[in-house]
C-alpha cells in the first residue's frame, strides 16, 4: 500500500561506466506509529461502545391491598429487615424489632452481604425473606444497590417496604449516640 | 504490516461509525450500577426520569406520536387545563418531556426550546400522596397504550432521595402498573458470590433474568 517498488536491481541492467546513478530516496514510510495509533483508537471505541449500553433492572411491585387477609404474611423468624439510612449507613434486625432495640444493629455496604448470607444460611429457605426499608434520607442508589444485592445473593423473596415511625425512632436514636448502635454490635 | 494496518483501520472506521454518542440530553442523570445484563427495550418507552434533586420528569418515546396525542388529550380533560391545539401540538412534537406541575403546564407548553433549556424545572409533584400528579400522567398513558404493551421505565440519579422514588412507585401502583424497569449501568458480578457461581453453571444468561 504505502510502499513503492524501489528495488534497484529490478529488471534493468547496470548502466555503463561513467553514468552516474541517480540517488534514489526511499519511499518507504514507517507505518508503526500509525498502526499504534489505529489500535489505540480501536481499543478506545471498543470500550466506549460496549460500556455505555445501559441495562435494566426489573422490579415487580406487589399489589396494595386494604384487607389484611390478602397480604403476604411473613414468618417473623425468617425475616431480615434492612433499614437504609443516610450517608450509606445500614441498620438491620432479624425477626421482629424488640421494643428495647436489643436486636437493632448497624452495618455498612461492605459487610451487608455477610449479614444477608448469614441469615440465609441459618433460616429455612421457605421462611427466608428480606425486607428492605429505605429511609427518607437514603438515596435512589442505595435502593437499587440493595435490590442488586438481593440478586447477587440469590435471595428469592424480598420486599420493598416503607419505613415505620418506630424504625425511624431507632435510627435517629442510634445516630444521636454516634455510629454505635444502641445494643449489640456488628452482626457476626 | 500493510495488511495489519488495513485491518486496524477498517475496524477503526467500523467502530467510529457504529458508536452512538450520547445524544445531548436535557437532563443530566447518573444512573446507579447493577449486575443486570438485561438490555433495555427499545420501543414504546414511557420514561420517568428523576434527577439528582429528586425532581421528576415524564416523557414518552417520540415514535409514539399517536399515544402522545391521546395522553395530552386525556390530561387536558382530567385536569381541565384548557390547552389549545397549538399547546397540545407542542407536547406531541418536541423531544418533549414534562417537568412542571399541571398549574404551569399551559405556560410551559408555550415556551420556545431555548426558554425550556434555561428553565429551572420544578419537577412533577410526587411526594405528596394526596396530590401525586404523576399518577394522572400515568393514568392517561395507560389509557393511551390500551391494548399495547408499554415499557415503563424509571431512570433515576444516584443522589436522588428515596421519597421521590417512592412517589413514582406509588403512582405506578395506583394505576395497576406493577412491572417496570430501572435503567442502570452494567457492573461486574462480585467474585465468590452466589450469583457468580450461578453464572458459572448457567453461563451469562443468569444475569438476564432479573
């Protein structure tokens, strides 16, 4: 492509004595930098095309119902409630929240997976359900991350539930006392 | 060398042509990441956008002109807005999205594209349960897409607060729309998790089902 026939021996014979050979400049161009650049650009475009493709997370909402007999009942012992709070804090409790808050514990995004897996291991699969309660100060990312976490840990049953005033009270109380939860420390 | 160079540039031109750069979006939204690899549906999209301040915007795919017409008619009727034909057309035409309460909708639809660009959109009110205006929009949309499948999507910003999202969910629920997608950016599956093991067994399909 970028080369031309510059061979000197080619077809013609050597010129006679005394005839000076015209100095020929090489027409070969070093293509290496161009190819380098080409591949660099390719790499760039390859990455940008595949990475910016947005994906979708499906969420199926339960039907709101007024009648309590139609609502899904959750066995207390199998429930793990996760409260998402501001600044990426997570509080959680297993089963029902004790009035004295003795099972109210705090965790963070790094350890929450262990908390979920731990609960999953120790409960019967048919009873296991995770209840996600995003607080008013939690972000949309927290919610999506937590739903994602359900998927990562293969949690079959989970629900997105509004936070109750009682839960909020505990959250506020534990914030007031610094980062430490009112009772008990990190899950495992 | 020459051959390689040829291939390199052929690939380069292919990728340059095949890349779709993000269209200039009126709203800047940074979506959260998820491990889901499910692709977005491309047709019949009804999109609810939530920006970083939790303000809510509503839009319908521009390819669904007929539905858009029905939606604005319905909204006009339900809320007695008294929109003129020109104002309705403004809703149908543009790469239109609505980010104003009904009280401002009429004046909003009279604005020029430049004015809209500079407008500080107040967002559709959703956090007040008694006055969740998105509910009306969704009701009109459900009406418009009767007999057709619509793809309800939520595109939210990382920093948006949960109450806005809850308002959106409530609006969906009230209209019996229990299924929707959330737009996310793909992310690798963490090593050693149940999902990672599942993927090993089933192949990449495992992350599609979400």
